[in-house]
C-alpha cells in the first residue's frame, strides 16, 4: 500500500493561519455535525463522545461526499485512520483505534478535502469552483452541515403525497393499496 506522509501534510498544508481561521469561523457548524455523528459506539459512561468509523462513513455518505469515483470507501477509511493520533496507552485502551476525537475530526475533514483536490475532476459536480485547499475544506464542511440541516418531510406532508397517489389511481400490488394506508383508514 501507499505510505502516508502524515506529518508533512500537517505541517505544510494543514497547520497554518488560513486553515486555522477557516476552522474557527466554522466551529459552530463543525460542533453540530460532530455531536450528531458521535457516541453510538461509546460506552455509556464514556466522555467525551467520539466518532467511530461507521459514524464517519455515514456522515460522508449523507453529505454526498462518497461518490465512488473521486472518493470511495477506501479513501473514507484512509482519511479516518490517517487522522488518528497515537494512543497514549494502547495496552489498556482497546478501543482507541475506533475513536475519532474532535481535533482528529478536523484533520479528517482536511484529508477529505485534500483527497478531493488532488484526485478530483474539475468538471465533477462535487468539485468546488475554487481550487485552494481552504476552499475545498470549506466545501466539505458546507456539504456536511447541509446534510444535517436538510428539511425533513413531516408525516402530514408524506400522508398528503400518499393521498395524491391514491387519487391518481396508483395503488400497490394487487390493486388494494398498501396495508399501511388500510390501517390508517381504520
């Protein structure tokens, strides 16, 4: 496999004033995204809550960043793993390799942006218009935040849409409509 120049990435591209200012300006959004996708695999009393690989992948999929062309499952996992800091005590903390802290989350976002910038196609719909590293990070953060703030269809709106389908003569298999619709009428 390919080797990661982790420290080189951190010092040459990520640890600078422009990226620091960007992350500080987006801290509220980042905190909301992080808190929504953390804690499912933590122990009940474990604090602070951390992000598992599954939660990370679910976040990227929901944000539309995993397209399978520029950014797929392998890239998702590499960004997660390469952002992890060395555990203080690997012998007693058997779950350290499965916990992405907030600081590591910031770096993982930077790694997603770098991967998209280096491997992306300018004509691809997910490629941002600006070509700077900070611009790619801003686009990744924006996509993540939009994924948690999408308006959800309320049950009444869903029922109205279902009613429209029945009014148009559209019914489920067998011509009797859906069971759910039948139960709701009772």
